[in-house]
C-alpha cells in the first residue's frame, strides 16, 4: 500500500517532472508579481555607438560651438571698458607706510583721477566699483543680517541674527548686521571739459529686491552709531526701498573679486575725451590687502566684457573637431569589423533558446 501511495505521489525533488515552476509565485510569497516594468523590460532607446555615430556627434558639436564662440568673442570685444585702480595712488606719499592709519584718520581723503576714453562709448555707460580680496561669501558675514527687519517695520526690533552689529547704545540698529554695516562709501564725481556729468543712481538695483525684500515703511535708525564706523551712512528720511546703494551692496557676491553698480552715465563719450574724477577714498580695504578699482563700461547684447564664454565655446568646439578628425583617420586607415547587434542581450527574445 505504501508503495502504491509513493508511486502516485508527485515527485518534488529538484528537476523532477513534478517540480514547481520557479518563476511562478509561491503561496504566501513576498515576491512581486512579474511585470515588464519591474523587470526593466520596457521599450527604451539603446543606441549603439558605432564610429559613424561618434564622428557625426563630435562634428555636430563643433559646428554648433565654434560659431557661437566666435560670435561671443566679437560681442565681448565690442564692449569698451576703462579701469582705474586707485587704492594706492590715492594715499599721500608720506602715509603709504601706514595706509590703515591714514584711512582711519580724519585727514582729507579727496583724490583726483584722470580717465581717457580710448573708443567711442555709447550710453548708457555703467559705473562700477570693483573690490578684490573681499570675501562677501564668508559664512559669518553672510548670516549677519535680518531679512524680516529689512522687509517690514514691525520686525525692526528683531536683531537676533545680526550680531555683532545688532544694537548700539542699547537700541536696535536698522538695518542691522555686518553686511549693511560695511556698506561701500567711496564717492565719485565726474566732469568732462569742465562740465559736470550727472550720474543716474536710480534703478541700479534689482526690481524684485526693491519691491519685495526692502520695505517702503522701513527707515534707517541708529545706523553707524557705534564707536567703530564700518562704511557709508544712510539717509534716515528715505525708506530702505529707496536706498539703492544699500540694496546693491546687500546682494552679496560669490567670489572675492566682484563689481557692483554705482550708477549710469547717460551721455555718449567720444574717443579722446578726458574725464576728471574727484573721488573720496574712504573705504578701508587696506586692513585685508584689498584692491579698489573704478570701472566705466558699455554693454553688448551678451552683457559686459567677458572673453571666457567665447573662449570656452571655441575650446570645446575645437577639441570635438580634432577628435572627429582623429577618429575618422583611424576608421579609414585601420577599420574594425563591427559585431552583429542582434546578439546583444536587449535584442534577443527572452523566451528564445
């Protein structure tokens, strides 16, 4: 009887005719149900990088990048710039051994500079001040501000994030923080042919900053009232949204060398014009070996003067063209027979043998 029962019982040994299908889900198994999605068998683009495709791709990149690089370089070369570095020349000879002592003293800081226009400059001509070796991205410096206070007068007393420039004589500072405290305070006055040139200082900041980040009901209060003065003072009768020098300065730079817009000259300058600049050399860059430059610049459809973009496009395009030529020569001189793509795993029938 036992022999009969054993002979009628399906064999469950591995490989036996009665063994279960290994792909079939077991009862109470946590294995997910088979689908082409879970097995990553959905149709997909699986290109085969043959020599012709690779050479064509490199040629296409070079054909696109090289003209863009040439056009970008020409646009940058059309920009006219006048750059005048003055932080050393505006220190009297007898004080150059102690520049920090001079800039912190009460001595006269007036300085006269002469700029010559090399080429015709069409309006608007942008006036920038450039600082070198000034790390506005320092973590402590960046965090020393209160955006709530800048935006709304109801938060004027919120100076908890502004240390060490949070209070003066026991009263909150508006605007508080190291960024506002270190506001650039050199000034520039321009004349051409003994005629003063007006510098337009309106709309030099981002409109989004004026409208949303600096409140129309927030006014400077107790600012630069400590023993140590950091930079420019503010007009207490103007709201922060109108103090565009401050708004420009508060948008901190990512690199230690940066330019910030001072104003705009809205007349054309001709080649050979001589511009006299009367400046106040007030800002202390000498404590950290910084540099100060006055920059007058026009713009093109691409922006200011910047050769890097055009050079980068030319380098990448030229490299792609060179690689395309090398691969073409190798392919023609010593070609290799390509394999049959039908043998690739994604081109084979999963159920085939």
